[in-house]
């Protein structure tokens, strides 16, 4: 790597590069962008670019593989990304050894925009708008037609629901915005249809660790842009407001390129937001978006369950199981929930707080089949298991007491000689419950003083000097 980079940055015009079987001069490489970790070079007279490391060349292969892998995940969800291939590039200098490194190869954005009839908005790029924007002023005026406006934004509403479901790196969800970009898909010439706006992703490796378990938001969460009402900036429509602002800012930047600037940018953006909010805040449209996201989630969740089914001795910790159940509940597919439920070896062992979290999630989504299943197989089953465990412990404690009591009674009888042993009487019966035995020892029984029982229970640490219940017996009696 070091030798390749040193040669690449030398001022020798005889150096050549070979990529995908084609050789070209190093002088045909023009730097068109980059950042702290990489530079982007365009090959003259082609539509290809390649990425080489800048300062971040350590673990370079891992980084570019991760970038491609993560973008492929987003692409598989139906969202637009910068498409890469990883390819070796060889550098040659006459009379010296050749060196090879792997690079990311892609189409340059200008060519991509021409081929796909798109315009890209890159908020942090040296060139913010790539491609030829539509007539933004006319477009802005036509947004007052709600049917027209919906056609323009319907795609990005669906993508927003998908991004929320899979925790993609978008600014609405609090992610850094280095990965998030926007594009307009232009209609054919002479068409009266609007351009269609959508998200576009690249440079994700620093902001994104991969798609999460599908976790479909509720309608309320989709509108607010968060699952947490205690967020400092929470508002019931904050998520949709962010989305409207993203669209408006994209249009403003494109208008600056097309029309040479807008005199009052704030009013321009605010006007677009006001026209878009009634279109975005439409329950029917948002529910369709959630349905589409849910369908994608069902596919990925099913694949995950199929993989887990073939893993023996599954070691799923309680916290991970809760997340699995939350995901399944958000998909509102009872069959998937029941399959996911079987992943955990013994749900009855779940801590009560985790059961409460799962049931709260079930009630939030309100699917009656899922609620009934969990009430039966989790809540009631847990209660039954706890009851059986309690009864077993009560029997154990009673058995321990009875052994000591019988031994004490036998000892007392032996202390009375001959015919006088009948004075050693007992009112303790085998069928008495543990609570009845304790009451007897405390002197609350109608028969006998309970002194023998009291003496034994004090020796076992069940009663203190004031004849009050204490020790391990106390917590069990409170549960009866």
C-alpha cells in the first residue's frame, strides 16, 4: 500500500495504471473530490472514478469492503445508493516493480445523472448540485396542487418509513448526515408529471453499522420521528417537519443553480414546507408507507428466523430476546411472533421487567392475536411457573420444619418417663399449611401454646426475639 501510494503521488509522467484490463496514464487521473480518508479520481475520457486512501490507508481493504457491503444492504431495501465494485488497480513505472491495491470503482456522478435522468443534491460536497435541475420556481408553484405534490413526495415517504424500520442513517432519526443525500428523478421531456424525490446514500461506513432488526414504527412514531416521547425536541409532527425541510432545502439549492439564486431563501423554504405538510401528514399515505416497510421487514425477519432455526444450542440472552420480540410484534404477523417466541429456550425464566416490556410493546401495536398468545404463553405461564416454584419452596420449608419438630416432639416424649409421656402433647398436624404453622408458633392458634414450634422456628431464624416473622420465611409468606 505505502509503495503504491508513494508512486501514485510522484511527478513521473511515465507511470501507468491498469484497472479492469485497461491501461491508462496516471496523468489521465483527475482528482474530483474526497475527504480525510480517501481521494476520488476520474479517469479521462471515461465515466469511471476510483477511490484511493488518503490518511486512512490502514485496514483499507476492510473499509472498502464494509462500505460496499453496507450500501448493498441499503440497496436491497429498495433505496438508492452509489454503486461500487471492488477491483485491483496496478501501478507501473518503467524499470521498477509493479504494485497493486484494491480500490472502489464507480461511475462519476455527472455521467450517472445523464444516464439515469437524475439530479443529485450533496449538502456537504464541493459541488452541491450535480446534474440539470428542473424548473424549481414552476415546481414550487405546482406544489399547491396536492395530487401533484403527492406524486413528487410519495416515494420519499415510503423510503422514510423503510429507513425508520431498519435504522438507516438519516438525519431525521438523529444520525450524522454525512451518508444522507437527495436526488430528483426527472420525468421525460414535455411530461407534465413532477420529478420524484428520494434519498441517496454513500460514504456510510462511519455513520452506519448495518441494518437493524426490522422494527416498524407506529403511525404516531413515524410522524414524530422518534420512539421516545421524552426526547427534548419531541413534537408530534417533528419527523414530518424534518422531511418537509429536507425536501425544501433540496429544492432551494437546486433553484440556486438553475435560477441563479432566490432573494429570500427563508421564505422560499418555508413556503414549500407549508405546501408539503398537509400532503405528508396524511394518515392514509403514511399507513401505505408503513405497510410497504412492514412487508420488507417480514422478508428479512423470516430469513433471520430460518437461520436461527438451524442453529443448535441457541444462546439468546434475555435483552436480545426482548428486541427480537419487539421486532416481531411490530410486523403484526402472529405466525412470525410464535416462531420467534420458540427461539428462547424457556420464556418462563425471563425477568419480570422484560415480560412487562414485551407486553407493553404488544399493547402498543394492538394486535389481539399477538396479545392473546403472549398473555397465555408468557404472562400466565410465568405466573403458573412462579406459583409452582413458590409451592415447592413452601413445601421444602415445611418439610424442614416438620423434621425438626418431629425430632423435638420425640425428644420431649422421651423426657417424660413411662406413663407420664402423654403430657407431651402436640397440636401440629401434617396437613397444616406453612402459614398455619407459623401462626401456631406465634400463639395465634386456638389449640395449644405453640411454644415447641416457637422454639424451633427461632432456632431456624424464622422468628425473632419479639416473636415476629423474619429471615427467608418472611418473603415467602408475603407471596401467599
